[in-house]
């Protein structure tokens, strides 16, 4: 079974792709770089769906793609917040 990919893994792959594209001696083929970027976009879209599902259902499950909320630096408690829709998009307000 393969390891679950996380947002941090995806960032590392995208940065490696960028470095390979910029390598003047042995650059990555642009079609391959586009394919990597497309797959990354699908991963981000699936994370959006996962987050929206958790928000709508009120589920307090955690994502395998995104890390858990970091604990508050002084209290050690996990931060919580609210997500609200505005004219310009979504706004997340952290409590704590």
C-alpha cells in the first residue's frame, strides 16, 4: 500500500518540478511539467471538496491531506474557528 500524500509532499514535488524546468543543462519536458501541475490541481480540488464536506456535515474528522490545526502557542489547545461566506469569498476566523 502506498503512503498517503500530504500537502507538504505535493509542495515538494511541485518545487522539484520547477527546479527541473529551470535546469538549463537537462530541463524537464514542458508536457511532463504540465501533467504534474494538472495532477496537483486535482489534489487541491479534492482537498477543497473534503474541507467543504467536513464543514457542511459538521464532522470533526481530520484530513489526511491537510495537517491538523496547530495547538495555541501558550495554552496548547487546538484552535477552532468559523468559516463564513462573504461577497469576496470565504473567511476563516480563528478563535482562541
